[in-house]
């Protein structure tokens, strides 16, 4: 982190909570396609069949461009499209937080879905994600969002900017009960 | 902080973002009355005149009761009532963050107001607070909310749970330009 930068006060902005307004504000947009997360779906035949025809965008992350250091908050918007691969809903990759293993809060903006969480012992639980509601996963819960509806699920995700994303543990446990 | 507690995964909940739902969920409610913050208003005659008649509640903070440690996020709702004392709008006490001097994000839920920020050099700026918008003050910006409308200003404030609130610096600088 840039220690010199912290001599000055931090970022200051106000922006409406929509993907379009974030993009107008200069957000970095990352698109995740099925081919980039093919191993996460249970029905590999359905994945291959789909990819033979098309490589759909599963979700987009809108990341604000403000300069930040470890004292900031991440306040990114995700747009998770509706759809299924085999019997599974479209999902985000999911991740744990490492160093520190800290909390994430999700605020639904439009659409309906679930925050699927799993701890390192393998226990799985679900929280609903919907507009006007906060869904909160404290440290130790890896988390993945799934879109259970027919419209895009748009949500704000908030965590400390000091976290390191751990995608490997999430991919290994993959939000499934042990023994399945 | 309780190190033993962190052996287990952290809090897990979903709750609608309204004061009533937070209270139903067991939130701790703190009421701030004019007499508790009388020194913050510029027009001391107006303060004394008002207090001779009544001691109005200026705002209420709804704090979720989930157990937390320094890896959590604070996700409290504030209801700031409409009104004035002399020429000044009803306001929150305001605070800086100390150790670490980290960010705060405010998301408007209903009503209209402003997030007034001030750095330690005395510079003052304002951000609007309104429903569906995120207003963000990085580290180094003390912050106070004011209600500029006719209805209660209800907002969600988010910060790391590892912060220490510094009310003294905010009361000393008091969100006024130096020389005023």
C-alpha cells in the first residue's frame, strides 16, 4: 500500500447505486463468462453442451475507480444474470476472505437470489438476497451469490479493502455439503 | 477482543433495512436529545430557548445486536429527525475514526440530507445523502449527517468494526470553516 498517499485525506464521492451510474462514474467492469468458471458447475455435460454453442456472460462486477488503501471499504456492484447450467442457477465464483478473515455485507438492489455461505468445516447455509435487505456473512464464511429469479440480480457487496480474496478454498469446497 | 470466539465462524443474518425491522431483530436503540449535544449548535440562545420548553430527540441509532469482533462491519441505521435549532438543521454529533483512520459509507434509505465532512486541516465539504445512493468518506474525513428535508432522514452507515470513534476532534472542529 502507498503510505505516502495516506498523508492526504481519503476518497470522497457520492454515486447512485446502479451499474449504469457506476459505469458513468468510471467503474472498472469485469465480465465473467461460463468458460472462465466451467469447473464450478456440477453438470459438466451441460457445461460442455452450452459452450459448444455459446459462452454466456454469467455476471459483471462494477468496481469504483477511486484510489484506495487498506483503510478503505470495497463497495462494488455485481450484476448476476438469470439462467441455469443443468439444474444449477447462475452463480458467482465465490470466495473466502483471507488475512484478515473478515465480514462481507450484501445489499440487494434489484432481482432475487441467495447468498450461499460455507465455513471451512464444510457447513453450508443460505441467506436471501433482495432489495432493501442486508445479508451479512461474518468472518469464516465463504460466500457465493446465486440468481434464483428471472431478472438480473443486482447487489452491492461491501467489505474492508484490506482483505485478500481466497478463491481456491471456495473452489475446492464449492459450497456443497461434504459427502455430496 | 475475544480471541476464543473467532475460532467459530462469524455472524450470519439477513434483515430488511428499516428501523422497525432492525428493532424487531433486537437492535440496541440509542436516542440523542438536544440537551446531550447542546454545545454543537451555533445559536446558543436558540438552544436554551428550546430546552426551556422541551428536549427533543434529534436522532436515533439502531445497532444490530450480533456479537462482533474487529473483523466485522458496523452496519447501523440512523433516523435523523427533521427540524432546526436557530438557522441550523438537525444534525448528528459527527465523529472521526481513529486507529485506524478508515472509511465510512452512508447509504440513504429515506429522506434527504447531507454528509458534511471535514479533514483535520479544517477543510469542509458536503455530499448529498439520498435513497439509492452511496456517499463515501475515506479515512481522514470526519463526518456528520444533517437533515435538510421535511421528513426523517434514514440511512445505513457502514464502517469496519475495528475503528475507535473520535468525537472530541469532531466537536472541536465542529464542521465549520476555520476563521468562522
